C-alpha cells in the first residue's frame, strides 16, 4: 500500500472515508473532505441541530434532472462537494452553483468539506463549453460559478474562469453570471482577468471575523487579502456588484461582526450573506453556538444600516443561496421567524 507522509493512500475504486487520502481519476492524491483524520486538534461530533436547521432530504423530479445534467457533462457542484443543506430546494428549482476547475482544492480550510490536494496543473479543456451547454439545458437566467482554489496554476485559474464566463455569455446572452472566486493570492491582475470577462456579480468570501481567520481559513488565505481583492474589484469595475459571505457560530462576538461590516463597506462591498456554520465532519471545527433565526434578522438590520444594498441572512443561507433574488430587498423571501416556529 502506498503511503504519503506516513498516511496510507486508498487506491482507486476502493471506498474512501472522510479524512483519508486517495488517488483521483486524474492520477493525483487528495484528502476526502479536506481535513486529515489524523488531525490532532479539537475533535468533536457535530452538535445536535436545533429544529430550524432541519432541511428536507434531496429528492424530486427537478433534483433528478439537474443531477443528470451535472453527471452527463462532468461538472462539479459546490452543492455536492461542500455538503450544502439546500441542495434539494435549489436543484428542484432548476438552479445550481457550478464549481469550476474540478473538485480538489489546493487549500485546507478547517470549515470546508471540499477535498484537498495538488492537481498539478490539471484542467478539463472542455469545461467552458460543457458549463455553457449545461446552463442552456437548465434554462438558467442566473448562474453562480464558484471554484476550488488552484494555487498550482500560474494565474490561480483566472484565465480558465474567464473562458467559462465568456462561453456562458455567448451561448446564453440573457443569463446573468455571478462569480464566487478564489482570492488568486491577492494578485490583482488575475482578479481583473475575471472582471474583464463580462461577469455581473463578483464575490469573494471573507468567511469569518479577523480574530478567527486563522485557524478557520487556510494559512494562504487572509482577512486583509480578501478585503483587498474585493476593494480592487469595485475600483476596477464599479458597475459590477461585489459580494461576500460571513459564517456565524464559530465564536465571533457582536463587536467583531460589526467591525467586519465596517471593513467590508470601506472596501465597497455591495452585497452580504450571513449563515450558520455547520460542522461537516468530526475532523472539522466544532460549532460554538447555533444562532437563532431572530438574531439573523437583527444582524441583517445592522448590515443594512451599515450601508449594504442587501444582506440575505438566515440559518441555512449560503453565499449562493437564492442569489438571483439578492436585489429584491426582502431577505430573498426568507421568513426567519416562521422557520423558528416550524415543528
């Protein structure tokens, strides 16, 4: 059996458990769910979720149709890779967030369940056309493109990202495109490459408050680095909306949340989403607290008072959740109080 740094590598076609290393179909090694099971830090079983965090099991004809398109065109979706609780709702509505450049990330954030490894420059050259065709088949008027971090590529994948957006715009000229990108290690030229592609909304997630950025995020990510990327995006293309997301429940304090709001507004960020952090596996960071639905409403009002065009906030909100409704000014149709009272 192969070993990498003393850890056994599961061979192709063998079952892979969370935290194990395995060989991908493209021939490079990765870690399932992003964090090694040998991690010696704080480990705890995911806490019991309160009633308002219950999501329906994914099923239905719409779900099956989107899943078939995803499989046929070899697409990765953040809906699946990041274990999003809203996958059933979104896919049954005929929407999905497409994850570009594969399903293996070069970083290992301790909140994220995306597999981690080094793809060593691998890219699917057919992805731009496959993505454009899939958007067409799903009849999307609004699509969110996200991706893994690809620090193994000279431009972080910015050129490939731009090719995907242009292909969508050619095949689907009426479709709005939101790009939830990596930070490109703060290289503004690469950020500009994506912005020049015709994107309508540019997003890069701050994830958490300054104090918790490390250990929550990979050491190569950074609070100031994300702010600089967002600030450059707004300065370079003022007409493009900028957006970011903040997870709650990791131990942040109210004063830190409000300080983050102020920092984001100073960088010119237009749109904000707030959601509950959920521990994906026992190897990931534990949940410190479950934020009540009424608190999300309170944080939303504070964000609006800080000057954001909209803040979509709720326990199950993720950065791309109901993204096409972000400018409806109604919390994307969410009713947090009703959710809290549901049996």
